[in-house]
C-alpha cells in the first residue's frame, strides 16, 4: 500500500453543503412537491422504506429539506434515512467507536435500501459502530424520485453490452443518435413535472447530509463512499470540512476526474487491459509465446474486429429478430465491464480474435443474456443523468464537443456518460469551484480493485496531490466494489486510528485465477 504525503496546499474558502442518509417513508402520504408550513429542515420517525430495513432492525426516519437550499423555491424533498445502532457496547477507551459512519451510495443513484446482502456487508465493514445510510435526493425511495425508465433501454452504463450506443450499427453517428434524443426527453419530462433539475448534484446532496448530521446530533462523522459516492464524500468534505473526522473512499470515482474528457477514461481502461496482459506474460512463459507482441495486442484485436465485426441476431419481445454488431469499439467497451470476470481468458481470447476465430465471442458478448426490455429497478435513471450532468457545472460539453469526441474515438460511446450531458438541457447549480481538486488534510483510506478498469489507483494518485493524509490500497484480482475479509479488516483498523498507517498485508488474500492459454 502507498502512503503518500505531498506538500501542503492552503485550503480555499468554501461555501455550503452535502447530504445523505437512508430510511424510508413508504406510508408517508404528503403529496409530491408539497409546500409545507412546518419547520424545514426536519427529521421525523417513519415507516422504513423497505422490508429489508425492518428485518435488519433499522431505526427509520424521513428527512424533509429544501430542493434549493440557497434560494428556497417552496419545493420540499423527502429522503428515507436509516440508522443502525451497534449491537454491543464499544470497548472501554475506544472513543473512535462513538463516531457514526454515514454511507454515501454510488451509481450515481443506486439504492441499496432493499439489498440485504449489501447492507449486511456495510455493517460488517464498520464493525461496532453506528451506520447511517439513505437514498439521496432523486433516488427511487425519495420524493420526488427522478424517474426516466425509457433511458434503461439505451443507456451505455446500465445496459452497456447490448445498448444501441454500442451494438445497434457499425456507424458511430447512428449509435450516438440512438441515445441523445432519449436523454433530451428525460430532461424535459422532469422539467415538466416541476422539478428544478439543476439542484440534483453533490453540492445539494452535501447540504442534505449536513442537515441530517445536525438533526441526529452528531458532532462529527466518518464518511464512507461507494464508487461515485466517494466523489460525493469529497464534495461533503469540501463544503463541510469540520464535520468529517475521517473518510473511506470505496472504489472511488472522484468528481473532478469523473467529469474529464471521456477519451481519457478510455485510455486509462486500455492501460488496465494491457497491464493485465503484462501480468500474464511475466507469470507464464506460455503467455509470452502466445502473445509475443502483448503490448500491441489490444489494438490489434480491435482492428481485427473493425475489419470483420462479430454479427449476430437476437429475439425481441414480439418474436422478431434484431441484428447486433460488435466491432472493435464494442470489444473495448464490453471488456471495460467484464474484465474482473474475464481477465484469465483475455490472452487466449485476443489470440483467437487476431487469428479470425470468433467462436468464443458469443459468450464474451453475453448474447444468451440479451434482454429485449431492459430495466434498472434500483435506479431512478433521471437522477443518474441529473447527478452526472449537474456536477459538471459549466464544464458540461456542447453537442459539438461530444460529436467531435465520438468522431475521434467511437469507443467513448460505451463509457460513463459525460458526453451525453451535451443533450441534458442545463448546467447544474453548483459553485464555480465545485470541480476543483479537494484540498484537505482529512485522513482518508481509498480501496481499489486490481481488475477495475474504471476506478483504479490512478484516481488516488491524483487526489493525493492535495490530500496529504490519503492512503490507498489495491486488492489483488478484485474488480469494482471488492468484497473480501481484508476490506472489512482494513476499514475497521483505519476507523480505529485514521492517523496510523494501515496494515495492508491482507491485500493479496484473493489469488489470481489460472491463466487460460488454450
């Protein structure tokens, strides 16, 4: 594990905000967008949002806050919040156990409130500490929920392998057109519902969480983020630095890097693929014999598929047939999602492709799993887009920017969707400094998976330039959101003493799978 200290940078003046917690108000009958004469913000005991929260004996609340904190517009948001108290008393002298952990979900927009395994893992991670979780504003159990179900059919994120943005045509401009209109329609739908879409971002979420912290009477918290939720944690620290004792940055997708040019993410992912081949050739002589030019292998496989795409047909819901096209860009985009499960076969798969043998591509592209009516039931997909696009602020691209990016590099169509925000409709209402690198001495631990193309250690190497007390570790053979014993051990050790160097000796407890060389 690396523990990097860079020269201290002076902290900039920062404004308001961040928010978070979990619980539910399924029975609460206040109408959507209701104007309330009661005190706001407030936190009231309520029915739990899901049965899982009841089963795990969470204390459930509903949080009422302003949709626009800076200029209240009469619209009140409602968020389900869940509090899990530890079963046992903290050990004598362990003052760190008195600091509650607030979890910031990722996605953005993934609701874990109905996922028992997910919540039990979080409880295991934090050990004998209070855990608070929630659906953020716009999530499926919040009010209003930013629903755009039509986006599930075209999303290059939620349906990445078979989405029209990747597999509907061999013409990148046709693939682009298949999704941009749906994005624009989603934005207009939410506006027509009376939602101020610009307010659904990490700046506003930070204020929500801060008000929840205050209403729960917590002096300080430990913040625990998952994926894009780790970016929201950094926003929370930026706007409420005195409220955070320490931070866990799980498989982090930080805001100021998440909103960078999509082509940068593509090349970062390609480096991860090449690093995987490098592991094979250094560990198995047969791998080097199979791929003597391993450094060039990813691009050569891509060119082979561009010259001769893999084409197949699938059944639609009405029984008709649909043709799917998988070129070199589709190969890169799919590997981005599947590397954690497919890395052991990658060297031989590439060799087959270069030799014109496509017999394994039906399995690689998961053709038998084709879903003609895709859904994302744990996501409010309008929130997903609102969060991604609003967090960009004035860095949101124009259609000309995004069209040029796709023309230069078609594979960006399959990556996380900053390029889509050109069709979103408006900038988010965030401070000018919202995307600035966080300057903070808050102690933090970042956890990465070795086979995670999206969120590797490069993120933490960048963040550590202005976060001198950031430690980070890479778990061998693991992908995004690694679940291991080591994860829980390290999180609990770090929370026990955030200023100490964490023992990372368990990081390789999961062995690499045997390389498939046939």
